[in-house]
């Protein structure tokens, strides 16, 4: 399978992720689906690593998701096993047995409990997982582990992604420096209902499992849960965070501890960057779109309106065609099901006010709006004139490239 061309919205340079004490990675070509690239990623964490995460609320969730949900209860993470090319979803009892076999084998190979192993799969739904290829690869992978193999790990979990999505931050806890690294994959089937497709965050901070869980859940709501590419929520959405505890500050047990203020801010910022990278790699995307809604009845209502705009095929195709058709935004506001005052509705594109008091502004000049639509970063702003609720979401345009990719995904 030939690699797709890199998205025109991809970053010009990718950051170098520094090693984090207590975690090592390996990528391996197991032949699960892809023939000429790595499709298996393993992360191994030192004893004492705590774990937290959020998972898809899809009612057709994959066997790996259900396994992660159960293992998160222990709060301990030692091994992460991720394969690309096969989602191990809708694979019946065999899919569950395959996850259990992976956890058991990984526990034996890497010296931990099966409940400390987390498994993720991404790819085609409804195809039996060639689990033996994973099980046979784990002993080989053990000899390839390295503390600096972040980019290799990020590439190994890609499917229709056109570039690896990585981010890093440095934070301060108790006057000591700690590192936060993360990577994710996702390009299509993107409308998270918890987190994102597959995303993993690692830090050397000393945090209890309860603190990790609270931090990552709150961060997901500000980042990946504000993301959509095509309105389709994946069966495999998984966001996991691991804290190795190797930093020399005393362990912090509560997410609201004042000592975590800088860490929390940096974590949220990293998660937002990763979420935006997914939108910038949306299948067939040529435009990155930020939708800002204000004046709603409450924040939840603002988010629903913003997602109504961001998910509208008519809005997204107008952006793809660089057509300043703001009437489609009016339509998307109206269909959201949230309170909006038609006669106070304000719409701006690229900072240019288009409508006010329920009508186009006097002497509206479309020229600057057309110029903005020809760029790669599009900003839509809407005030619905009801209250103080606000939200921002990220998406991309909808081009024929999306059809090309998804019309031939299995062939």
C-alpha cells in the first residue's frame, strides 16, 4: 500500500521528543497488514508507573477498548501494545481472546501483570486479527527497546495519516523540571466522544493514578473532544497517559493541587496541539478550520452549535471551494437545536463582520472574506445573541480527496 502524499497542512518541522526516564519504545514490522513498514508499537514502562485514560463511548467499541477500560481500574501501567491496520473490532469472542493472549504474552515477556498491559488496535473493522504475528513479535521487540525511539513509535501506529503527530512540553513541579511527551494518530473517522483515535501521553512526573485520571479526562474535554473531521466517532478511540514517577519531587495525589498548575496548563496545551494536528491531517484536507461560538445559553450549547457548523458538509465543501457562502453557517446554527436569536446573529469570517442584527452588515464587502478563504487557516466566528456560553472546535474542509481515500480504503 503506497503512502499517501503528506497533507499540505502538515507542520514544516516536527519537534524532537526528549527521552523520559522510565519509558522505552520499539517499532516493528509484524506484517499485520502493511508489508513495507512498521505496524506494531510497544512501550515499556518501569515499575511504579501510574496510568489513566479516557475511552470511546461508542456502543460498538473494540475488544482492546474494553480491555483498557478494565485495566485502568488498577491504575498501573507497564506495557502498551499497539497495532495498525486492523481494528480488532466486531470480531466476536475471538477478538476478546486475542486481546487476552496479547496481554498474557506481553506480561510474560516484559515481566509484569496482564492487568498492567494496555492494548490498542486501529484499522479495518470486522477483520480477524492475525494475533500470532503480534505474539511472535513481542520477544523480538524486547531487544529493540530504546528511550529515544519516539518518532519510530509515532509512525508505527499510523493508518491513513500522512505524517506522525508528536508534541512535547516542559513543566515545573515544586521547582523541578518535568517532561511531557505525546503522540497520536488519526485522520478519518474523527468525531471523538471522549478523546481521540489513538493518543498516548508520557511524563516523568510523580503522580497518583487518581491525579493522572483527573488530569487526562479534563484535558480531553478541552482538546480532542473539540475536534471533528467527518462527524464519525471511532470504535477504537483511546487516550492514555502514563506517569513514570522518575522526577524527584514528592508524589502528588490530587489533580487540583496548586503545585500542578503549570503542569496542568502545559498538558492541556500539548493535548490541544495534538488535536489540531489531527484536523490538519484530515483525510483529503486542504484547509484547517477553527470555529468559535459565543453568546450561547451555556458552554455545552455553544459547543453543539460549533460542532453543527464544523460537521456540516455544506459548510466544509464551501470552504474547500473557497466560496464565502456564509448562508450555510446560518443554516448550521439553526439546525443545532440550541437557542439562538436570529435577529442578533453575528457572523464573521477571518475577522470580517458579515452579519449583524439578523442581516448582512450595511455595505458588506466580500473582498477580504474571499481573500481569507483562499488561505490555509480559516476562522469562523459566530455570536448567537443569547447568553455567555462559548466554545471553540477544530475541523478541516471536505474535498474529493476524502472520497478517494475512503472509497478505496479496503482495496
